């Protein structure tokens, strides 16, 4: 057994012990006409994955089903944990309070769903914040949830594991990316194996929150255009080492994105009045359309963006930074089509947990 596998198993056992409740194994009442329902539910195993990012707190609870899993419960809330981090270097009191409140809801769901195994991870905000460790301790003391601060490399690998099935067929290397709140992960993969092999990866310190706080803003057409170009230049520079290593690809390039940015822009592309995961997850969108939408949003005021369906006030100030990152990725890897994934780290965690328990 490799050291990595041993570490993963120790980690799973650790989180099993750390769950903040005892599991109630009593069977639920049978549904009408089915005397076997209590038996099946008694032995059902529920797994949970929690991803605490710089902008969002997301929880997914599922049970194994066939080669995959069926979602039992989910939770997602914009908490903006990394708000102000770019300038202060630490998590603000207000951001911590918002996040603790969201984690309490997650803890309650874990308890009510009788979760067997769970893993909760934190990413860029907690990696960078000077008070990240104290926040992790407080979160555990107040909610019982132990957050594991993972590396950028593990974050990238989990995202790929969670969404690679949505890649278009092909033999050449494919690029998968995850635009987060505090960082962007780029992963070049070989899909000739059952589980994709990572050829190369890169983590840039720019996500929608960090880039907005460092280079966003601008008033009027000229100010907005200047800010957008400033953001694009920062991202381009941070991608440069990875760009220099990318191989030449003959034929169509495959590109898959997982993040709030790509799912939001996909919703705009589809003209949805409200977000619909069933229509967005797995969508293949023309890259030219995503560029055009990015350009249009970048030149709208924050008030105008807030009025658009699927953007609203919660995303109006951050979406332009996401557009700047996406356009720079399209420059880096000029694919004609962009795959959209409303799945990623949480799904990757669930697959690992279920495989370790099999």
C-alpha cells in the first residue's frame, strides 16, 4: 500500500471519528405498500463532502448507486470567507461569522442524514489567511466539523476526479480548470486511462474575490475597460509559466470548466430566468459565445449586471473577474467549445470516500 493511500485511509478514519454526533441506526417508517423499505434504509450508507472555498460553502450528501452515487441532500451558500483577505491578510470577523453560521447548517444536515463517512476541506482563503488555523479550530469547537486545509494540487486533482466524465471524447490531452474565489487551478490531463492521469497542473493566486479586490472597479466605459484589461494582464502573467509548458495539440482542443463563473455564464448563454442545474451541467457551449458574454458583462456597470437573471446582486461585483480569468484561459487553450460542469471538488471527495470504503 502506498504512503499516499495509507494517509488517505487514516484521514477517512479520522473524519469518521470527528463527526459531531452519534448515528441513529433506527430504520425509517416503511413507505406504503413496501415492507422492505426499513431494511434497505437500515443498511444505507450516506457519505458527505463539504467544500469551503473563498466565496462559497458547499455540502453534498450522497449514497452509492451503481458506478456512481445518488444525491440525498445538498447545501450551498455564498459566505465570502475571503472578503478583504487580499488587503488585510486575514479572515475578517464578519466573514468568519457568516461562515460559522453556514457550517452550523451543514452540521445539522450531517446529523439528520446519519452520515457514515465525511470529509470537509478548506481551500485558498484558509491557506493564505494568517488566522486560518484559529478559524479552523473555532469551526471545529462550535460546529464539530473538522476542516482539512488541502493543498492547491489536491484541490486540482479532486476537481478533475469530480467532473472529468463530462469531457468530450478525444485522444489528445484535455484542459480542466476551476475558477475559485481565491485561486484558479489549471490541470492538463490524459484521458486514455479509466481515471485521468494528470500530465501537468498549475495554481494561480487569482480567483473572483482576490482579483476583484486587487484590480477590479472602474467607473464609466473607460474605467470599466481599463479595470478589465488590468485584471486580464494580472491573470495572463500568473499563467505564463504553465503556458510555456503546454504541448502542441493537433486537432480540436478539449476544455472543461467547473466553477460558479462558467455555470453563471452558461445560464446567460441559455437565456435562463433562473438557474437550472439540469440544463447547465454537461452543456457544451461555443467558446465565442462565452467570450462575447464576458465582454458584454465587463462593460456593464455593477447596477446593470445585478439586474440580469442568474447574476443578481450576489454575483454582480465578482462576475467580471471571472470573465477576465475565463477569457485568459481561452487565450491559453483556444478551444472552439467549452464544457460546463456544475460539479467538482465535492464529487471528487465522494468518489474517494466511497472507493476507500468499498
